[in-house]
């Protein structure tokens, strides 16, 4: 029974990287962390090109339950501007998202430089 469930689960449609980034950016746009506010996920992404990376494995958050079945949990890492120059501040955020698109956990920290992938 467990083998059948695992095989069926692995063949279900997976959420694309673009969809995962949209889910994380939509949630991030809700928070006002500095003088720069974003009204939508699209605005946040457009204002911060290259801000987001999706990780599906090899991250401490993804050790379990991702070890049981690939693609069960994904992590979106974001780095976006929250304060304007001359003293820019960035927010580095990690968002764990399950296979149904639900945010499981999010955490972040302010930085003085932008994280580069």
C-alpha cells in the first residue's frame, strides 16, 4: 500500500518554479518591512530581478519529509530591497511550501547587501 501511494504521489503534477516563486512573493508583498512597499508579487519580482531561487533538495529544511518522496516540500529563497539607497537594506527570506502550494513556514533576516545566487 505504501509503495502504491509513493508511486502515485510521485506522478502527480508538481508545482512549477514560477508558481512557487509567485506564492512566496505574494506572501512577502503583504509585509511592510521598510520604506519600500510592494503592492503585488509581480511588482516585487519586477523591482528585484533575480530575487528568487527555488530549491527542491539539499537544504536543511528539506531533509524530511522530502527524503520519503521527492518534490513534497520546496523552498523559495528571496532577496529583495526594503530600504532605498544611499543606505540600502535587503530582506533575505526563505519560504517552505508543500506540494499543494501551502506555505508551511517562512523566516527571514535583514541584510546590508543583496544575497547573490
